[in-house]
């Protein structure tokens, strides 16, 4: 089982890439954001608990996220691996993922980091709000808060990834197709 992380700020295009990559390489796409939005939509206890944090553009607790990850991993089906999208987002989550994979004799095989200019991120999220109707994309203040949260709590993980094998940083300002082709090259050369 391969374990790939698609990394980057909100609006970088992680989700779009994850959908097509997981199809091409038979990976289970694990988007913690999508899972949480589904919980909110279904009005579950968990959904009610996380809604206001997500609406504010701040992170949901690490324990909640790790419970989600563990339960998804335990039901992995016939996939060739996992593609994490929007996870890990904190040092605690990364450490927990490393430990969990170690218990299964697995490791993070690659981290693909999309680097995108801030003005493009903001434009993309506001445009996505019109298409997908996500409340946290529609409000410019929430969009800015999410980028700020990324810079403070998530971006520092890059320093750790850079010291390991399998870290790839990619200029993500271009089209979905260009990014996809570049990522495929990375995966196929691993
Ligand atoms: P996303 O769809 O990945 O942009 O996530 C939307 C929101 O869900 C984030 O702004 C957070 O509030 C929450 N969220 C998603 N993934 C995580 C995570 N790994 N850790 C903490 N919060 C998360």
C-alpha cells in the first residue's frame, strides 16, 4: 500500500488533483475536509461539533481528525494505496500518521507540495464558492483566515518533509492538466 500526501494551501488545487490521481493509480482519496462536510450535511454529532470551526476557517481538533483517518484506513478495500488531501495539517497529525503507518509496516512514500501565489489562491476559492457553494469559500475574511491558519500551523511541516526522501515541490500556478502531468511523472519515477 502506497501512501501519498498532496500538500499545499487552501485553493492550491489539491482536491482536483487528488480526484484524478486516485482514479489513475487506484488510490483511496482521503479528504478530511470532504468527510467533515459530509458529516455536517448529514447533521451528525460530529458534524454539529465541527461546523462552527470550519465556518471560521480554523482547524478542527487533531483527535477528531485522527479518529476519522483510522476508521478510513481500516476500511481500505482493494486500493493500491492512499492519497491524503488536506491531511496532515499539524505536527501532531503528522506524528500520529507516521506512527500509525509504522504499525502497519508502511510509510509516507511521497509528499507532493503545490506552491501557488496568494492572490491566485484567493481568486480560486471565491470562484469555487460560486460553483460548489462552500460557505468557507464565499467569505473573503474566512478565506484569508484559512490561508493564515495554513501559514501558521501547516506550512511549517514542509521543513520536516524536506529533510526526508520523497518530498516534491511543484509550481502550482498553472492549469490542472499541467499539474497532473507533472505529478504523474513524479509518481512514476518513485
Ligand atoms: P479543506 O476542505 O481541506 O479546505 O478543509 C475545510 C475545513 O475543514 C478546514 O478549514 C478545517 O476547518 C477542517 N479540516 C479539514 N481537514 C483538516 C485537518 N486535517 N485538520 C484540521 N482541520 C481540518
